[in-house]
C-alpha cells in the first residue's frame, strides 16, 4: 500500500472500493446465506475497521441506536456515524501527515539528500498538489455516504455527543455529495478532449494508466 501511495494508488483505490461495495451487501434487509454472510463480515477490514476509533469513548458503551437492526450488530457495533466511520478520520489524518512529510522533504533547506528531495518533489507535483484531498475522500466515500444517509433515521440530540455526531455526519455527507458533483461536472466538461484537462484537474483521469475516474 505504501509503495502504491507514492507511485499512484488509484489501482488500490479501485480494488478497495469494489470490496467495500460488496461488503455493504450485508446491509440488505433480508436473511443472507450463512457462508456468504461470514464472507461479507470478513470484508469489513477492507473498510479500515481494523483501525482504532478515536471517537469510541465519546459514545456511551450501553448506547444502542433505534435505527440499528439487530441483524447488523455483527457487522458493526452501531450505525451511529461516530462509531461506524470514526476510524476513517485516522485515514484522513494519515493522508494529511503523508502530504506534509513529502512537502517538507522536497524543501532544499530541510532535506540535503538530493535524490530523496527530487523524488519527493515529483511525488508532490504528481500525487499531492492537486489530488491528495480528492483521493483520500474516495477511500472513505462509500461509508461516509452510507452512514451519513443512515443517520437521518436517528436524529436524536439529547446530549452533546449526539449533536456532534449529527453535525459530522451531515458535514461529511455534504462534502462527498459536493465531490461527486464536482467530478461529474469536470468529466462532462472535458469529455470530448482530455488533453485540455488542466494539471490541477488531472486526477479525474487517474494515474499513469489513465483509467477514467
């Protein structure tokens, strides 16, 4: 994964998103075959659920959302946004730290190793300068949208953490919808001649393979 992040992680992104979409079949409101159900449960780790959730301590341990069917408990503890998507904030933090490290290492005043500095300059220009934010959100996209919309089923604001939960859910749902509209707009705008896509928008073309985003 680390190698692909420096070279171009669109291949990793596409594979991850495919398995994330398969995983969400678990939330189909019907009884699934036992083997298929267990298979889907194991795919949850491709949704980065192996990462610790920095917000888990903010939600009371005995809290159960009325919007969470008992059949989904094995897949995820609760469909509350902070519990379901909290681990993705570590993914976003990782991208931010990675981008910051590369930005610092390309600086001649901070990095005297010429080969490493040239490498970081290329990575910054080709991977980070215009594409890092867009790419990072696509790793989180399916879960943010799914659980963001699901949060509409439970709009409780009885306590402070409930309010924060709703605000974060709606904020990141709005960001994902905005990114979707933006990418669709750019794709339509340059659909007839991709050579006219400006450098800052070339993330819609993918990486070296130029797989259409």
